């Protein structure tokens, strides 16, 4: 039994990114929860997850990037079942409505009159929340531009031919003994990202079942993401299942490739998700040491200091808007909590658990 925690959506320099589709692909039944903030969607999903962890199933917890203490989804993949928050901004469009996806309306637990009395204040708070996210994304986009300056210093001081050779060596080391399979599935995710709490990640949890971990060290622009993309493409060509973890700041870049069948992962182990080897089979790949002209850090010390400060300050401004949105969301929840009959939510939760139990192996219906 294992619990896996990750994000399927992210607040990034490219705006809001939704990668739910690849994680829901192949499920037989998906319950799509509808309802306002504070109506028990996350609590319902946590309850279902707890039940199936206790039963010995592997459970995937998909966290909300705008409030990582809340869930956007829970999946019991062995049963082919998922439950997801289908409200904005991660609206889930059914592929086979009724056949696979089924809407669950938690709004049936509302005291509508109480909400009608607060309609103007609810609209005002919603408008304020919605105004925060574009401002956050604008700051992250500015930070990405600053990050490009950072990368340029190392790209212009990198041994490009050496980078290609090193990448091929790593690809061969990880995948050289693999035989081709068919039907490999790629799932796209984030292991971390920008949240109202700042940068956070689930690296240790996600890699817990890996017998071998490669930790890539280096600097911005030293070829980490390029190496990961080549490993992904090679694994795909071999028909392997691949978990692709995108950068929570720049989703066009990759931060980790995990190969479940090999129990191997390779990830960018630099700030803000910097880890040191702490397991017997951990191995470091130092891109700076192997590929960057010696003395580059020292040569550009003052310029790098300025870039890092501007980058940190700009990211902090973006995080501040996410925090403001979260604080406003907490205020909004109060109105819905007061208007929600949670005995009805409990009944809906039990009904979903009964539906899921009916498809468990050897279950008498």
C-alpha cells in the first residue's frame, strides 16, 4: 500500500496549467464533484482515500495548487476509480458522460435562502479572487524573463558537445538494458510548484518506491531539462510507462522522469526543490562540474547576485497574490459553510463509497 501525492494543475509563468486528462485516462468511473467553496469536496475525497488506504490499496492524492491542504482529486487506480473537483478553474469535461463520468451535486446540501441573502458580498469576493490570479501570473512571467538572463550566463559557458555526450551516457545507463514493450502510458504532473505557502514539493513521497534515484545538480541553463526530455522520449520509444513531472514554474521544462516498472527516477535537485543524496543507491549527476567552464560562478558573481535578487523579489510578489486569493477564498468559504447541511454531505460520501465498493474484486452486489 502506498499513498502518492502530487499536483495535476499549477499556477505557473505560463498561466494556469491543467494536466488532469492524462491522469484520469483509463479510469472506468470518475465522479465529478460540483459545489461551492467549503461544501466538503476535499473532505469527501480525503475520506474516500483514507478508506481505501486502510483496505490496502494504493491511493493517489491530487493536491490543489491554490491550497495544498485541499484536494483536487483522489484516484484508486487498481479499481479504475477517481473522484475530482470539477469546479473552476479545473473544469473536467466528460468523455463518456454517464458511462464513465458522473456528476455529483453537493449543492443539494445548501440552504439557498442563506446564500441568496449574501449574493452581493459573494459576487464581490469572487471578483477579487479572480483578479488576483492574472496578477500572480504576470509576476511569474516577469520572473521567467529574469530566469532567462540567469540561464544565458551558463548556456554561453557550457560545453554543448559534452552535454550531448553526458546525456547519452545517462540515457544508456538508465534505459540501455530495457527491451521494447508496447502500450506505454505517459502521465503528466507537477511534483511541486508555487502555492500560497510559497514553493513546495512532494519529491520524497513520489520517489519513495524508487530503488534508484539520480539527483541532477547544476545551474539554470545547464541542460537538466533537456536531459530529462531525452530520457522521456527514449522511454516512450521503448513502450514504457512514464510519469513526467513538469516544472511548476515553467511547464515547458521538466523536473523529473519516473519509470515505475524500473523503480527508477531522475530529477532536478536544485532550488527550490534541492535534495541531497540520503539513500544507499542515490547518485548525483553534477552538470555544473562536468559541463560549465570552471570559474563561471566567480566570474559573474555580481551579475548573478543581482539576477537572483530580482528573481526572488518578483516570485515573492506573485506568491503574495496567490496568498491574497487564498485568504479571500477562506472568507468566501465561511458563507458556504454556514449554508451547508453536512449531514447531507456525509450521506453523499457514503453513497459514493457504496458505489465504489460494488466494483471491488469478489464483492457481492
